[in-house]
C-alpha cells in the first residue's frame, strides 16, 4: 500500500480500492477518507473517530500532497 507520511499522519492509497479517487488518512486509531477529485479535496467519511483538531490538520496534509496522491491513484487504478 503506497503511503505518504506528513506530521504524524499516514496518507494511504489502497491498491484494491474503488472509485472515486480518494485517500485514507490515518493517525492513531482515527481514520478519515478524503475525495481527491479535480477540485479541492473534501472529507467524505470518518471510518473511526479522529480528534477535531486532527481532522483539520488531516485536510491540510491531503491538500499539501493532493497532486502526488491523485497521480498515484491514477497509476494504480487506471
């Protein structure tokens, strides 16, 4: 599973995942899913609870690496 580390977060692209392009962001026991798409990334769902402050930082991490993550998603899934 390809991943990027960013300030304590793991940004993970799962190789056996489904559309639309998205990334799983994990920190501790928390896991969030962000849609990458062509516009601004946005939170799709919370798989396990993450602290509120961490949710905001997770989005910042995804935004910082959006292009790389989207390119990686496309290489794996298309």
